[in-house]
């Protein structure tokens, strides 16, 4: 099998080489994002692997199918950048990646603590030798109610991590899960919004969850609520977040992922003009912490993502299935 690997970062290359050798396949690497203009490269390849910076829509999938591509892997857990219905109708098998939940869960708790302890402002002051205390008084996690929206593997691990802090834990999910219920009380969304001091998002991005945090949702939250998002940027309405920060309804934001980040994150844009006013306006507030979509980015996660990216197409071809195949 020949696999064309798009969006390959330098830290993935050695793992790709090892996995290709282990499985006896040829993997060709490119740093480019998949587009209609570079689709012709896939002639002679049975499989393609991507990350999440490009949109894999019907038109592009039709080009892939016409060139003989039969398998598509995304080296991400999320798959909202792929038109699954189109892929399946064209006979292209699709699978996503998997990695341990610890990295994102740990990062989530770190962002919570940074927000609660005003770390962004403290860091700025320290860099100019301002060691004053005014405005830096934080809150103890143990005295707070923390809500987790989405109790998959990552959300459940966040709850497990938080259980050691002694805080009251609430959870929201379409279906209650036994493991998450060991650490948190499941409640409806209104109750979670009304009672939580900190809310952390771990939902998949679907039509039902897009902008689940909007003006109406924020209005139902506590004054001074802290919102953390290490899942998908489009779960939140950026305009509503800006309004919430400006009116002091939102006390702090910890955002590893933001709406409209595609084409921005994971690249150096220091000399570029970037047309995303809301994102960068939000970024400048003293109580808004934004990171580069790096919650996932640990050595263990990268190894796992690469393994899934190479192994997934091979296993679909050999057995017709894969443990993370998208149906």
C-alpha cells in the first residue's frame, strides 16, 4: 500500500518512517494542507492521511476517488473537517486517531488554575519587574463547583483529575456514564450553567453542539464564570465570548482552541495580516488565556496519532474495519 501523508510536522516524520517499515507500506510525506490544487499528487496512492487544517469536502473526495484513493485517515480524534457522508457514498473508508486522554485532561486543569490565579496578568507584570499584588487575588479550587460538558474519555479523565482538588463536580452528557458518575453528579445543562463557577468543554463538534456556548447560554451562567475550551473552537460563539468578557459576565477564559483558528494555529504568522478581528480582540484581554491548540501535544499522543494514521488504512484494507473507523 502507498499512503500520501499531508500536513506532516517535523516531529511526526520519524514515527511515520518506523510505522511504515513495521507495516511494510510506503508513506510519502508532505507539509502541505490538502487542497483541490494538490489532489493530483494522489495518483497511484490507495490511501491518504490528513490532520485538521484542511476541509475534506465532497468535491475533494470525488477527486480522490477518481484517482483511486480508497482509504482516508485523519491523525486527529475529531473528524468534523471531513464530509463522512460523501466519503462513504464514494466508497472511501475513513478512520480517526486515538490517543491517551491524559495530555488534554492535564492541560485543561492547568488552564483552569491559570485562570483562577490570574497567571496571564502575573506573568506580564513579572516581565517588567512589577511584583505588586493588586488584582491578582485568586480562588481556591476546593471551594468551587466545576462542571464538565462531555464525559467521553477526556472529559472523564478531567473529572478524575479534579476529584483530588476537593471541588464539587457536576457533569453533562447526552447519556450518563458509569465511570464519570464515580466522580461527578450528572445534571441537565441549565443546572450546570446555573451552579458552576468553572465550566470545561469536552464535547464533539456536531450541528447540535456548534455554538452551544452562545449569548443565551452565557446569560444563564453565574456572574464571573470561568470557561475553558480544550475541545473544538466552534463550540463557542466568539462574539458572545467577547460580549461576556466586556460586560464582566465571564470572569476568565482558558482557550486552547477558538472559532476560526483553521489556517492560523500551528504556523508562524508574525509578519502576516490575519483577518480574524474577533479572535485577536478577544486575545488581548488580561483575563483571556489562549494557547496554540496544543493540549493534545505530548510525545505519547503524537506517537499514537501517527500510528493510527498509518495503521488505520492498512487495517481497513486488510480486515475491512479499524477500531476508530467512522461509520
